[in-house]
C-alpha cells in the first residue's frame, strides 16, 4: 500500500503492474470500509452506552466485593462479606419488604387502574376520545420533582386542600407524610400521578390492537358485559402489553419513587418509606459505604433482571402460541 | 325521566379530575395572595391575582441561572441523543452486517439497566476526571439514548424501499441517503422523539442530584428541593410559583406535538 509513489522511474510494464495493484488495493480498501461503515455509524451511540451503562455494571459487581469508603486509596477485598452483611441486616430486609409493598401498590395504580381507564376511553366517541387521551397524558410531561412538591402542599396536614376536601365528607385529617403507613402510600400516589398517563397510553395501544372481529364473535357467543369482554377477550389478547407495563411498573416505578422519597421523607419516618433504590443511595452517598451500596445494587439488579427474563420468556412463548 | 349514567364515562371524568386537580392547585396557589392561601383552602380561584410569589422567587434565588443550566443541559443532551440515534437507527435499518440483531438487543437492554447499578461507578469516573459540578457531568453519560434509537429504528423501517433504491441507482452515498431521503421522510417523528427526549432530560432529578451539589449549577428540578429546605415549607406561594415555571417548558413542548407523541407511543408496537 504505502511507498508506491516513492519509486519514480519504474518501467512501463512495471508501472502498469503497480497501477493494477493499487487499483486492487483501492477496491480492497473500499470493501473494508463498507464492512466497518455500519460500526462507524453505530459508534457514536455505542461508545457512550458501553462506557456509561455496561462498563459501570461490571464495575459495580467488582466494587461489591470491596470494603471501601470511595475516597481512601485503601480498597480491601472482602469477598462475599458485603452480601452476607446485607442478608443479615434488619434494615436491608425492611427495605426489601417495603419494595414489595411499593410494587403491589404501584401495580394497582399503574397497571390495573390505567387499564380500566384505557378501556373506558375506547367506549366513547372519537372526538372526546382524542381529548381524553391528551388530557390524561398531560401530568406525564411534568417532573417528579414538581409532582413531589405540589403534593407536599396538597398533603399538608393543616393547610393542604386534600385534608380539607376529605373533611367535607366527614373523614378525619390524615398525616399523609408523617404517619408511617400513609407516608408510603403518599410516595406511591405522587409517583403514580406523574406516570399514570404514560401507562394509560401504552395499555390503550394494547387494547386497540385487539381485532374487532374477535370482539364481535365473542358478543355473538353471548359474552356481552364489559367485564366479561375484558376478562375473556381484552386481557388475554393484550397480555403482551400488560406484561410489558408490568415490568415497566416494577423496574421503573420503584426507581421513580426514589424522587419523592429523597425530597420529602428521606426514607422516614423510621425507615418506613425506604426501599431498595433509596437504600443503595443512602449507603453510597450518605454513609459512603460503596461496597455495601454496590452489593445492594447488584442484588436489586438480579431481581429486576429475573423479572425481565420472565417477561421475555412469556412473550416468546405467547408469540409461538399465536403463530 | 331516566338519566342513564355510563359508568365508563364516570371513570373517565374521575381520572380527568385527578389528573388536573394537583395542576390547578399548583397554578392557583402560585397566583393567590398569601392570606388567601392560608384561609381559602377549597377555592382554586385567586382573588385577586398576584405575581408577588414569582417576583419573590426570582429575588430570593438565582432562578434565572437554574433555568439557564436546565436549558443548556436539556438542549445539548437532546441534540446529541437525536444525532446519535439517527446514525444508529440508519445503521440498524439500512446496513446488513453480522451482529446487527445482537447490537440492537444490546442497545434495547441498556434501557432496562437500572440507574442504581450504574450511578456509583459513573460518579466515581466523573469525579476522577474532575468533572463533578459541571455541565459535562450531567451531559456525558447521556450522549446516547436507547429509547431514541428504538423509536427512530421503528420509524426508519416504514420508509419505502423503492425510494432508497432509486437513490442508489443515481449513485447516492449512504451519507446522502441518510440526510436527503431518510431524515426528511420521517421528520415529524424525529421532532416528536426529540421533544420526548427533551422533556425527559428537562425533568431529570436523579442523575443531576448525584453529580451536582454546587448551587449555581443546579437544574430546575434540583432547585425545587432548595425551596423545600431553605423556606421551611411555609412559603407555599413561591414554591408553587417555581413549580409552575418549571412545568411550562415541557407542557408547551408537549402541546406543540401532542398528536405525534401520543401516536408514537400508541404505535410502539409492544404487543
């Protein structure tokens, strides 16, 4: 390749030979370029993803075997110590339990109820339908930080309008953020209010994808009530979407609820609102125990991955079944 | 006379009410005079309307600086993500090569990896590079977006093959095909996706919280936290004023392209 032009006085046949060769080189190089071209186009996206998502994933695993305060140069390898510490720690299990409670409540507000609302939208006429679709989606474009502080005001025990509203129907005031049980429920409400519209639209896409002739056939077969249609037709036929929203709710719902926790309760009162994501944050950025934080993160990640693999497997099977 | 109440209609009205109740309260509190805030709990209409809380918010904190920070971060992240997504989606739809499907899965899976496993190493890396408390700390880890690539790939696939083949016959390079055919063909989708990405970054709280702790580098969502801490939770007026201001850019952005956003989510193709 290189150095061809440095042979000035080559004989004519030799030069022809060289030209042929360089032409072949050029074709080869173009071929090679065509081969790497897709990767050149992908690199600007793949490099950041590799560097800031996949590499830290491995790094987290590595840190989880260390005892290290993030600052000192002393990183002591402690094997599985962080994991066994966590598994024997009451606070950790408390946050595991809370994560479970969060999950159940989030599923109620971000899977079950938006499904019914999405179904309701399909029951009304086109014009109003478009309005509802956009209107219910609106809170989704706001920040969870906004949602958090607006609810801090609404849930204020003395001047908040929620307590004044429920007083109208005779319900005694609730300590939304300082009562351990209500505090967790409040975190779920704040998270769900912001996310509801997104899940509503996703579930609507599932419901709309159910072929109308199957619904008509079911009606002829005597399934006429809405609940009957939902149970026998819409739920099974949009199960792919339902499963997707299920995973979204668990994996992202738990992560999103971090924002109101961090802003409003700091995990309290008495760790009542702390969950796994918040625990990882606390270990890392409040107690500077990076080993423990990473071990907790790895354990949480394993649970999430399990769910995702489960979803993928079920979807796979469903696809085969449909074909 | 019999009035037939449709229970589905009722459910819709209820969700509409719940969706807007906090928003209405936010805006109305921001516009009420302080004594009305503390006396007229159930009336959302401010009498009279006042802008004092907005003025107070601007005077008591470098609010314009927070907006500038948010704007710089959100626009540059959006620009990078749209650009990297266009290139990646073009490669994934127009080139045939070994490992194409695998790389697509790698990109999609990256969306599902929770921040909590990546945040600590990323924090350490950025701190080692001396980038904490800079725009770069917020921007660098977000140069590419799995979601952006996913959506753009979907829309690039809808472009008719004949269109691209005729360009090939005329000797167009990939570069030309991408910018002169593919991108213009799906421009509305690119705009919609760009706006979704912009809204996401604008609203982001988790990651900036990790890497920014100097007040003058705060983005708007972080600044909201400031109003809780320093004001002790009693100045609801300024708090709601800042929340309202923080919500205006994403709501305006959404209203500009709402039809495209809703339809792009409706057609995500998860079935």
